[in-house]
């Protein structure tokens, strides 16, 4: 190598201008016989060549070496000695160098080169030789990387490759001590050259190898030495800082993987403190061991908090669906609130939850009660996360607009997208029904129903306050803790007076008048449904409602309560002079909700009881006019068959009238019964006949012809439900609060749609209720019909249900 450098310098000199006028000025000297000596001339040209190659004006001429042939020969000998010891060799080559020099001889060579200012060129020559011999290292490392990739990328092989690189680095740097002893530091030039070889020559798999090593040391909490050793090796090779982005991505991937493995669907405990503890034990410790105390670990902790926040935002819709705690927030919500304060991802929360709400909740197939309950839970959750209400304002507006749609449709029907459910006429009714506690009952599938499903507003009744029917801008100038609206608030957002949830629901429609009317209807229906005369619960409910809506708005309900009390006293007076099984409730027509009329005419003994009661009433209240509603109420019957068997049931007046006619005549056609009972519709009569047939009292003999049996047949209680909503009296513990069985309702729906025309939900429900006066609501019927529509059992078109 020395000879090649010498040749390069000679060739460079051959291109230089030999004219004395262009040569550097030399100090004047007396004639010297050595001037014509080729070695002396070569020494002069060598100095010029070094100056030209390195462009370093600090390198002076060789001075006295020009003056002596012996001195020039000595300088070259020392140059060859130094370069022979710096010659780069294979890491496994431990053979003796040629020529073999002692430490004293090598030290003397460096002294001579330093005296003639040639240590700097020597260092440049050494750094250049590293580049020239790079293939020696690459040819050794690349096969090892390829073997590592093929053999499963084990940690042991990865550590072995890094150790091999460190051996190469140490082997090549080992013989540079002569520079250090004479005031030249070869460390940084060597480190830069070695780093350049690694970054430019090794395959991309080397980065994958580093990923494996980082992951292998990340979780070894007690193996501090391995982490420190790895960082020292990377730093020694000069590549630690170059792979900071790679290390950052690895740490972020590991944190994301840990969050995904431990935090999803965990809602019963705080996860953020656990994540911080894991971060401190693993990531933070790794960063300190690798980069020292100046490691920027806070940005990684922020990434971890952001990852948990994104996870909770993605789960927020399900969290709201399952939200049940009325007193304390769920731990997962506490995590989300803390994360939002750190990361400021409020806009992402609004956008994500709003999209999920529109996509999964505001759909035609969703029950109004489910939408309202989700809205109430959304209010509770978002008020906890953001008390000023900025987040709630952005999320809740689509829900409010969807629930208000019925009124928008009335104003501008063409402005509503026909692909959506255009009507939610039951919204107000469902809100009202959930303002009043309902008795615990069973769902249609005979499983205990969740009380929150029935009264999701009841927890807001503990401390009732007057309704705020509108959401006007509100400023409390006496509030010393006032703060401006958040910077991410929408332009239309205004600070509003704090309102309870019921006031928020009422404000959807802008006025509480609609709710008052629906409250009067619901309250009247509940009073009429009470058969034991215990109205204490309803009196309490009425007082709560008065606080919310005002005494004046509910004066009609006071009249209803007075009617019931007066009716009880009047009925007692009438029965003092009348021996009758008939008891009535007298209503003031102008103050009670409109009651549907019926053409039902009660026959036989029922008609006689009505007439006698009417006479006694006129005696007690001669200034009043009494009009019976024959289709209202219930009748307790005991049916005795010819063989002496008895059946005790509680039915509605239509059922009682039909069985009374069968006691007069054993065989009836459906049409004849309809005419006899006051020209009723055939469907109502057919459904009532079906009930008695299922009870085993009558049986069909011909199409639309039924005949009284001599003895009770087997009651089809599987089809009728546990007690068919009326109590057969043949089984233990009939419960009037039991819902009609799903199979029974399905049989009725099939029969009606098969024999009659397509019907609306309201028509199906009302016809079913004429047969089964149970607590099944219109919403219950709608949910069942929609379920059968989804599984293909029913067709729905133009608001009409039909069989496929």
C-alpha cells in the first residue's frame, strides 16, 4: 500500500509544470552536489504533492530532509514502518505483521513522522484504507445476516452479529494508539468512516435486526447489563443516533401492542395508572439505560396516553350503551377524561362518536325508546367528560334533529330524505311513560326486564326541578369561577343554563305543552288500569310532575283523582241499596282523555246489571247523565260446563258477552255474533272466539262456525302464554302484569294478516289488545314486528305489515 501511495504521488507530480517559475519559492542555498541527486529532487516533489493533495497550507516543506540524502531515506523508512502496522486485516487474522517491530521502534517512527509533520497525512491514509477495505467487513457480515433471516431471526444470532461488528471495529482501531500518544485523536475520524460503511453497505435487514434487539431488551427488567451493552456497542460503532427513528417506531409499536392487549373492553378499573407503571418499568428504564438521563421519554409517555385515548374514543359508543352507574363514573370514563386533558383529542371524540351515533343508532329499525335511552346516557357521560357541554353540543345535535323530525316533516315533507324513518310520533309518549315509575314486569320473552329500560329517567326524579323548556343563552355574571367556552366550541355553541336531563329532552320540541297533553293521557290510562283502589303511588307521581310542569298545567290530573275518589264513595252508596256484582268508575267527560268508542252491546245478564245500576245512579245524582262504556273494564267469570267442570277467568267485556251468548245458544257463526253484539267488526269477534277456543270452552265445527263443548278441552296454554294476560284460573299465581307470550302474538298476527288485509302497527296492536288486555304496549308490539321483519317472516311496505 505504501508503494501504491508513492506511485500516486509520483503520477501527480508528473502532471505538474516543471518550470522553475511555477515552483514554490525555496530558500536560497549554496550549490550542493546533492541538488542533482534524484532522491533529493523526489523529496522536494513529495512535499509539493502533499500540499497539492490535501490543500493544507499548514503542512510545511520537509526542511532539512532536502539537505541530506540519508535523512530522506530515514523518513521513508519510518513511513513504511507506520503504514505496515496500520495495514487493515481480517478480524480473524492474528498472524504476525511484516516487518515485525518492537514498541520502541514503532514509537520512534511516529516521533520522526511527527517531527516532519507527516502524522496528519498518515491519518488520512489510514481513514482512506478503511474505505478501500470495506468489502472485507461486508463479505463477512452479509452472510451472517442472510443466515439470521433464514433461521428465524433469533435473538442470540442477532447479538452475535452485533458482537461481530464490534470485533471488526475493535480490530481495526486497535493499532491506532501511536496517533494518540503523539497528540492526534483518531477516534472520531475512524468512527465516522466505520459508520459510513455500515449505513451504506449493509442490507436493510440490519434494521430488522436492531428491531429484534430492542424488543429483546425492552421487557428484560432485570437485565440492565444487556441494555447498556447494546447501547454501548451501537454508540461505539457510531450508529446509535442514526437509528433513533427506528427505535422510536419500535417503542411506539410495542406500546400500541401492549395497549391493544390489555386495555380493550376493560371498564371496571383504571388503566392509565397501570400503563404508566408499565411504561416506567419498561420503556422509561430502557431509554435511560440506552440514551442516558437526557432521554426524551416524555414524548413516548404522551404517545402512550394518546393511544389509550384513541382506544376509549373508539369504544365510547359501547360504553354509553352499557352505562348504568348512576352515582360514580365508570373507571374507563375517568381514564378518558384524564387522557383528554393531556392530549386534547376532543375534536376526534366528537367526530368519532357522532359518526357512530348516526351509523348505529339513528336508523329506521331502531326503537324510539332505545334512541332516547342512548341519548340520556350520552348526556350523562359527556357532561362528566366535559361539564361546559361543548362536546355534548357537537354529538347530541344529530339525535335531537332526528327526534324532532316528525315536526319538520309536518312543515316541509319534501325536505325529508325518504331513506330515513320520517316519523317518530311516539317520542313524546315514550318520554312521558318513562317519567312515571312502572311496576316490575316480565319481558315478552319471559325474562326479567331491566328496570332501566322501563324508567331510564327515574333516577333524574330524585331531586325534581321545574322544567326549562328552551335552551337560551345564559350568562351568570355572579359566577366567580366563570371560564370562556373551549377553543374547539362550534360557532353556534352558547353557554347554557345548567338543566336536568328531563328539561333537556323537553327542549327538543321547544315547548312543554305537548308533554302536558301526553302526561294527562298517560296518567288517566294508569288510573284506569288500577283495580285494587290503591292510588298512593299515583298521588306521589303527580306531586313530582307538578314540581316539574307546574300545578296549573296538571289541574286536569287533580280532577281525575277527584273523580276516582268520588266514584268510590258513590259506588258504595249505590250498592247499599242494590245487590249487584257490577262496580263502576264514573269519569268527568270534559277532563279525561278521549276514550275510543265502541258499538258493543252487552247481552243478557250484563245488560240487566247495567240497567239496574243506571236507575240507582239517577237516584243518587239526578242532575247528572250517565253513559256506559261497555267495552272498558274487566269481568271476573266462572264458566261451568255441562259436566260440572269450572273455569275461572278475568276477561274483557267482549269476551264475557260472547260466552254469555254461547250460554243461551250452543252454536254460533262469527257473522251472527258480530251482528248480535252491535255490528262489531269480524276481526275482533274472531279473535275473541280464538281465545275461548284456546281455553277449551268452544270448538270449531265448520269454517267460521263454533260450538260450545260439553266439557272443558285441553287449554292450549303454550300458545296462550303463561296466563294469556287474563288468568285462566287453572294454574297457580296468575299475574296481571305478565306480558303476552311472543308465540301467542305471532299466532294472532299470522291469522289477521292471512285472513284480512295488510295492517299498520297501530291496527295490529289495537286488535290484539281487544283480545288480550295485558300490559303489552305499542312499542312492545312494534319491536316484535320489526324483529320478524328483519328475519324475513313479515314484509313491510308503505307503513303496512303483510305476510311474505
